């Protein structure tokens, strides 16, 4: 499973339209680097370490799959695009935009180009105050203190004044107007990655399929004919129990629920894996359960071609999936297509994942969010 990192960036500007410079930088970071989860107020502060016009400063918390070195490189590219010219000589200078990497989770990283946490974070009130606004629970991995404690103890006594607020580009998404989003797809389509990222970025409750706990799964891949029926029955029982329990407690959860499966996938897989006689029995049981389960407000299907699915399956390296044949994946793709065609009353969004890479490209993720938002607006 891919891990999403929590990164704090400090932004500053003292040339041109300072607020607009900050806003443009935030928008570009959200589109190209990582999802902007929180933005501090804008503070006006004196220049630090040199004489110049006052700065507008803020801090942002972002989520990203990218390593720290890539985050830094992307931020430097954004600085250049927004007119930042870095002097070859040492020392501070006025700038249209400055983006500093303050923290990366609570890790200590020391390379030729990067020192995390930022080595001067404890000495700069214009960094500490905005950071304490958005991530009060972060603990400095060396000093063992949070931002508020560092702010109280800092020797920097410069004046800092709250002057404005900025717009979070993620606020345009209204996913929390829904109660239940189900994200489906074939094996290796990226459904769990997308589910977890949306849940983390929008403060939602996740419902994740517990396939790893199913004792029949490795045996099924070795001997499908023998283990198909117990496998599918155990999956059906677990899916029914999990979804029913979580949806019954919806009011106790966060803004909404996002799941990486819907119970109908049980029928899609069972009609491929189980023989005809056993399937009739299975469908009778399924129909009884299906009537009792809450329908998703939005059903998202991630379509991925078989050759790409096989590459994704190989990349994630689960031994029991290593011998899944292309023919099996083709049948599943066809069954999902038939399900979507015959269930026209369901609010369904089909997303073509052929050219999408959720791990490498933040732009692809934003494209998916835009498609989901457009679907919400038109229903």
C-alpha cells in the first residue's frame, strides 16, 4: 500500500501583488505537487536577515505520495515559473515567491540539497506562527517540541500581524454532500489507492475490503475449482457485514464514507468463478442480502485495460496474485461493463484509468476529482 506523506510548506512574498503570488503558488502546488489540506492566515512580517519591503507569509499542509527530494524540486520549479530569480551569491534578497520545505511527516532528512526539518524553523516567527495555525500536533523530531512551544521560546521578537486569508483550491469539491461513495474496479485498477487518498484529503471514513484476511484467497488462486464457492461465500458474508455495520453508524462518522468496493462485486466475481449449480444457490443468498444494503450515492468505476492491470498487479508484488491469467481479468472487465449497462438507475461515473497514474501525477488525481465534482453537480 502506498503511503501518503504529510508535508508543511512555508510561503513568502515581498514583491508585486504579494497575496496573489501566494495564491498562485498554492494553486500550482495543489495541481502539481500535493493536495492542499490546510492553509494558515496570511501574516505581514518584516524582512528577515536583510533590509527590504515587508513580507506576506503563510504556511500550508499538503498530502503527497512523492518523496521529499521531488517535493523540493517541484516547488523550485513553481518558484521559477512565478518569477523567482535566485541569486548565485549567498545571502537573502527580495522575491516574488519563496517556498520552503519545513517538515516531511516527522522525519529527519539530511542530504546535499535538503535538511528536514528546516534548520531555522525554531528561529523564525514568520514560520512558526503560520505553522502553528495548521498543524499544532506536529512534533519537531530533534527538539521534541510542537510549533506553539517553539513559538513561545523563540528568540525572534519581530512584529507579526495577521492581514488576510487565502482560498483553498480543494474547497470547490463538495463530496461531503454525499453520504456514501463506492469506488470499484478490476484487480489492480487503483481503487484502494484512490479511496484512501480521497478519504485522507476530505476527512472521510474509509471502508476497505478485508481481502488479506480471507484464508481461502491464496488457496483459490492455486485451485479455483475447489475453493471458488467457499471463497465467494466468505467474501459475500464479510462485505455484507462490513457495509451494513458501517453505514448504520453513518451519523457517528466523519463527513461521508468512501469504500473501495460495493457488495455487488460479489455477484460479478461469483458468476465467473463458481460453477452453474453452485451459482444458483449463491445468487439466491446474494439477492436476500442485496435488498438490505444501502445503495451508494455515487458509484465510481475505474476502467483499466488488461495489460495495464497485469503490470500493476506485478508491481505491487502479492505472491498469490502473481499467476492471475489475462483471460480472468478480461471476464471481470466484461462483467463490470454488463453491470453498468443494466443498472441505469444507479448514479454511476466511469473513469478511464488507461493514462492515469495516481502515485506519480498529482495532475491525474485532480483530473479525477474534477470529474467526480462535475458528476455531483449534474445530479
